[in-house]
C-alpha cells in the first residue's frame, strides 16, 4: 500500500473549478510534475488569502499532500501551502485584450500537456515567459499570443516553416502556404487548399517564432490580422479542434 507524501513545485494556475461550498479544484502547469489537478480547501471564503494566490495566471510555489508516492494516483492531491512568485493576473485581468490573449495561452498550455503528472519543462517555461511578457504590456497582446502559439507548436513538434519549403526544403521565400503541408511550400509542392499570403505576413510570423520583436512591433495591422488567421488555422489543424477562448481575441 502506498503511503502519504508531500511534494513542492512551482507552477502557473491554468483554471479553477468550484467544489462543494468552499473548496476549489485547481489545475496547474508545474515545472517538475507537468499538469496537476489538486484540491484547495476553503479557498472560496471571502477572507482566504490562500485562495487569492490560486487564481488563473498566478505563478506560485505550492506544497501538495498526496495519498501515494506520486501526484497522480488515488484521488486528487491537496494544496496545503502556497507562496506567490509573480501575480501576473493583476495586470492581465484589468485589460480586455490582455485577458483574452492570456486566457487563450492558458488553454493552449493545457491542451499541449494532456498527460497529468508528466513533466513538460519547455512548455512550462514558455508559458511563464509568455505571461510575463503579456503582463509587462510592451507588445500588442495579439502579437504576444501568436508568438506563444507558434512556439507552443514548435515545442510540440509542429514547427511551421515560413521561408524554406516545408516539403522539399527549397530555399525561400516561397509564395504558397499550406497548414497541412507544414507551412510555406514551393510551386512544385503546392497542394489543394494552399493559400498565397503576403510576404509581410510570413515575415511577421517568422519574427514572432524567433523572437524578433523589432520586426513584429513594426508590422502593419492588416499583416498582423492576416498572420493571426494563419496561426489560428495552423493551430486548429494540429489540435484537431479549435480553442474556445480564441474566438474572443481581437486580432490586430
């Protein structure tokens, strides 16, 4: 029979669900244990400082109590202690564009970490960095979101090409784009359903993927909107269904 164990990890709160009259189920993406669902007792009481730290977007250090040798096993573990590392939610929830972009980032992170208890450090660090950038407000929220989505796809093994042909490797720029083929494709590799995006939109998406913010920030609104449409289509293709929260994001 398994014993009882204490675990400590830092993570981002992805979402919360009501449980009973005063409790919540907290879903976090943690550094060492991947996606974790745990019960936080009494956090819905109005005077609970503990609960205030366990809101979506919060970066926290949490101690878990588990009935077993791992965080995934018999029943949900308990959140017994928490300390705030960075309350990103304070600046994110006060602005509609940041909030909707941030919500889409949280949903994306959860979708790309669908196995509970399995560490995904790259996705965790990507989410922490994305929320930090979003909260700082130095770049348009839609650009921060698209950069996060592209890098999440890359971490998941679905990095799109925006220059060289995704099929034959022909050096670019290449004028056609296909989500099914993996991004930019040459005329010889063109497949049904390919589109012809503007060179500026492809340049923008390449900049977002590589972190070239000078190029991204200088992009025109029409190219930002066009690029966002390509990112959404590419993400939808690989996730097999779209993000619920993405429909509320204002593009460009």
